[in-house]
């Protein structure tokens, strides 16, 4: 890995967060050193100055000093607040993905990272992204806890079974950067890594078009929804509609049986597929069977992507949007469906 940073201990700064994280980190080191040195010096100084000259001497009584106590309360208060604020601001930025980010799905599995682009390309232990573009990763795992970590971007996030976690970044320089699993996940944890390739937009477009794209997540989800899993028989609308209406549902507030309201986000959609009886939409019967154990994490991602695509205007690109070149940007997809006729089921292609 290239290491051109001025302290060889640190990886390169290759994302928009990197300098902020480093600045806060150096500030912490500075504060630690600035306190440690005078404290150690004082220990030596006092131990010599006040060393016992006679046994059982009675020390002088000390009376309080308002000035001293105020100073040593206010200075540490200011220091700890700057640390708190610095940390909170960086944390808030890192864990609030922007709406206009390009979305990529990541599934962790002992011991590999499976990546799927919105345009259908898949990779294992590699992640190709364009430089200068906001990238949002929607992540989950098929088995145990993992943690997706890119030191050069100064960002990482746990990948948790049974739910989605998110991470976003904007790479600032083209290059090849290490990618790690940062959570001990079993025997080959240390080998669960790979590379992030940051490319100029033009090179990235070339890379995309040079890779067999297979079905996009939206297409794969549509296929599952309409054919393989038969969701459409209850959810497709019309006279036979027995399940909740899914068009336009994404990111809206949904009223549940029992009066509770939830936001129909990725997590809600996912939960409704796996535990349909737990959050039933008001006006419907709890008749949907569970799909737990019948769909893989990647199929779930696809289903969620498809349902999102039924809500144009929400973050996901609309299904059936016209596309010129295969896979040019995050906003085009689908419609290439017919070109990729003999498609394999999303679930099995990476096993
Ligand atoms: Cu996956 Cu450690």
C-alpha cells in the first residue's frame, strides 16, 4: 500500500473525513502529552523538595484557594468539551449518509466481503468506487458480526446480523487502499480483507462496462417479487390485493395495527419480509407467511431495492428508467433487464 503520509505510522488520508479524524486524534495526543510531562516532572520535583527530613513531621495546614480551584476546573472543562464536540461533530457527519450518495450493497460472510453495485456488478473482497463522489454502503451479514473498515478513509462500521448498518465516504484521491474486517469473527478473520480501488469517474465507467453486470438489485428483486417468491399475488394491487400497498411506501410513515406508526425504511421492509406478523399495516390481516430462511441476505437486499424503486423520488432509482450505456451512473439502471436475459438467481452466484 502506498504510504506517503508524513508519519509512516498513519495510513494515507484519502477521504474527506481523514484530516478531521487525524486532527482530533493529534489534539488528543497533544493534550495527553501536555498533561503527562508536567505531571511527571512535578512528581520528581515534589518528591525531592518535600522528601521526609524528619520522621513523623506534621505538615502545614493548607487553606483553599478560590482562584486555583476555579482555574483547574474551567481549563479541563474547556478541554473536555472541545474533545466532546470534535468527536460528536465527526461522528454525526460520518454516520449521517447524504441523500445524493451512490448506493452499494455489502454482505459480510465468514470470511469474505460480497459487494454489489446498483448497476448489477458484483465483486468479492474488492470495492471499486469513483473519486470525488459520495458513496453509501448498506451493509449486513449472513452469519456473525463483522466490521467494515477502510483505514485510509478513517471510517469503519460494524456489520450486524439481522439488520442493516450504513457507512458513507467520499474518496479524495485515486489509488488502492486496504480494506479490513475489524471485528474478530472466527478462524480466518485476519484474512477477511481486500482492497478499495478509487478511480477517476471515466476509469470507473470503463470498469463498470467491462464487467458482466448480471441483474441489478432492482431487477433481481422484481424477479423474486413477481415470479420466484410470488409476493405479487398479494401485493400487486387490483382486486386480489390482500397485502399492504407497496407503491410509494418507502420513507413514509406507516400506521400499524395497534396504532403505532413506523417509518417504512430499509429496516422496516426487511423486517416485514422476515417477521411479517410483527408490524402489520393497519387495515390488513396478519396472513403473510414468513420468508425467514427462504431468502438470502443478497435476495433481501434486492427485494428491498425493488420495493424502494416503487417509490420514485425516494433515494432509490426508479425501476424502468431509461438507460443509455449499461451502468453509467447510480441513477440509471434497470431496463437493461431484457439485455441480460439468461440471468442466474441472485442468491447463488457468489457462493
Ligand atoms: Cu469478519 Cu473479522
